[in-house]
């Protein structure tokens, strides 16, 4: 028999959950990228993470993961929307959208690490979710 203790939720509990969710909307987190170095990023919602990563599966190529994470990193890490950085990368970007500044600054594995860390910070780890869905 399962001896898990249960708690009957109240309206107060729901209000606290809603408030906590609202507070997360504009939260800035520090994402580790190199030894002792961090980048500040806004937290996307779990829905935004799942929407962005829904096409990724266990057979996804590294390039697919990078292409998924580039717009996510660009959108939620405000430092990439810097005019000076845009100007420095302008020639390399050519006709590519500005979000590809991320790929001019970071290598593929760094992009994957940053994207994974953003996902984990929201509590929406797509890799864990895929495993859970696969095992259910």
C-alpha cells in the first residue's frame, strides 16, 4: 500500500502557485558557460521551452539542437541585442537573421550547454521529458 502523505490543496495554495508563476516571468538567472563565467538570461516559460524543443527527439542531430537553441538564447539573453556586438558581427552574418550572432560568438557545444542550462533553469528539461514520455 502506498503510504504517501497527501495534502488537500486550498485556494490559498493555488494563489501562492499563481504568484510564484508570475514572479518567474521576468526573473533573470545566471547561466554558467565557461569556468567561473556566467551569462544573464531571462527565464522563458516552460511552454516556450516545450514549443521550441518539441521537434527534437533522441535521433536529432547536433545541428538540429543548435538550430533550436540559437533563437532561444538570442531571445532570452539580452546581451546579444547589443548594437556594438551586432556591428562587430555584421559582415560575418551577411544575410542571416540577427539571432545568428549567437553562433558567431559561441561554438556548437557551448550553444548546446547554454540552451540546456536555460531549459533546466525553467524546470523544463526536454531530455528528461522525452525519456519520461518514452518510458510511459
